[in-house]
C-alpha cells in the first residue's frame, strides 16, 4: 500500500473514497496516530495529516517517528510526502511544483532516528540518494499538463518562523533550491524503516529577500489554493499507476 503524507494545504484526503480511520498505537511520545485509509479507483491508499487533523502541530513539534511507524504498521510500503516550500531557484517560483532529488538538513533537536537505544550494534543507513528514484519517476511521468521541475535540493530548516534574508543567502550558497520545514527527519526515518519515499513540493512564495514583496499568509494561501489543486491532480494520476512500479 502507498501513503500520502499531507502538509500545509493538504490536511484532508478529499481525493479518496470510502475512508476509514485507524488509531495506531506507537512506542513513541503520542499515544496513537490517526491514519486514514481510503480507496482510489479500487486501490487502497493511506493518508496521514503531518500536522494533525486541523493543522495544529508546528513543524518542530511533529512526532515524525510515530507517524512513520504508524504507516509501516498498517502495511505502507511507499510514501509520497507533500510539502509547501519557499522558492530559491528560478524554477521554483510561487505555484510551481517540484520533485526534488536531494536534501540538506538544517534542523536540530528533533528525534531523527529509530536507531538510538536497545541496539545489538550501531546502525547506519545509506542516504546518498535520499529519495526513491522509482517514486520520483512515478510523480514526474504523471505530471501531464502540470509544469513540474524534476530536480532540486530541498533545504529543511527548523521553523516555525520563516528565514531571514541572510539565511536564505546562505542556503542559496549551499546549493539549496527550495526551503521547507518538514522534509527531515521524515525522509530519513522512512529509509530506516525500508519505506520508499519521495517528495512533491509546492512553492508558495519566493524565499525571504529574493524580492521586495513582504511574505504574507494571505498571499501564501492564495497560491496554496490553486497550486494544491494541481498537486492533487498529479497525485491522483500517480497513485493510479503505483502498481506499475511495484511490479518491476
């Protein structure tokens, strides 16, 4: 089964039918995680709202370990994480979708690994290519008429505040093409559990200092409204063809 982790702008799985809610117990901080499981053209798809129902949990407080653990427990083998980002590269202007190839983690203090206690030996994962190429291709190949940039480096910052102009300049020098707050440790935790993972990023604004315009939630919400419709359309097409990559 494949899952979608919805972020800002995608908090409910309106693209699924016959939705059932499962409360999944985990060994982590929160008592249980709510996973929604529905169907799309007869195929089971799981959905998890990253920030909780009602979008109440800020990026640095998300229990990423519990979320990924719960998805694995209900039988998820692949995850598409949907992320709202700020654009740095010319290809990541507001409203543009991207399927990044790489990630740089600037977060701190987050519980970022399952391999911390009770180990038989120290465990390391290969994170050379942080995103699953088959899942990336699934998203790119099902873009249709939607403009999708099939490249990019996602810089993950701590949040919940937005970045300063100087911080954006630093990220730009580091090679980041877009900035978000929730891409890590989600991607690494999926890798630790053996879950294929890819990111579908929607740019909702230019990053701080790249234009003279102020970043406002009103402007971001306007971009989210239209851009997420395109993202959901792409997701629907990709999810319908997921079986084609599992058969390879």
